[in-house]
C-alpha cells in the first residue's frame, strides 16, 4: 500500500483506451489515495468504484480515473484492511462499503459476498440477489460524494 511507485500520474488517453474512454487524460492513482477515499465512507453510507474514479479525476484535473488501477487498489486496500483487522487493529478501511458499478458487492473482497453482506446488513442496508450478483437495494440513496 505504502509504495506509490511514482503514482499518481496523469497520462494522455491513447490507443485502444481512446476507443472506450474517448479523448483527454486519465489519472493513475496511488494506492494510498484509493484507500484514503474508501476510509472516508462512514457507517451506513456507501460509495462505488466509479464515484472514487470521478473524485480522483477531479482531484488531479484529469478526464477520468483509471478503471483498472482504481479497482486493483481497492482490492489491495480491502485485503490490507483484513490483514490489519486480524492483527487486532480497530481502525481499518471499511472496504465492504465500496461497491462495484450498479451497487454490486465485490466477490473478490475478503470473505467474499457473504461476509460483506452480513456487514452491510448490520449497517442497515438490504442486500438482494439478482442472478449470480448480490446488490445493495436502493444503494443510490446511501451514496456519499467525495
């Protein structure tokens, strides 16, 4: 988490990426930036990776936040938080409050869907199953703006 590897950096959108994302710039965030945004989500509230990407783009005056690295760093933050929790630390990143697009629970976070579902329900959210995905019902009402 702490090794930023020369990140964040803003790059021009080129090649294959421009077909999907258009023109402009993309910010490749530092892992700690993603973790810090995830930490700011209070109990009972939620955020999606897309909201984090939007906030990162705004912060760095870029057109978009990189979808790939933002998602990877959210996963890293989730697993680091779980390790810290197992070591007895109390103030860890509440990763279960960070959802995928459409309010979908991320099955790749520690404990999978079941653990996150329990934590979200404990905080007052209703989780429903749609096909193979688990979604927080009316998640939009609980979103925070960064």
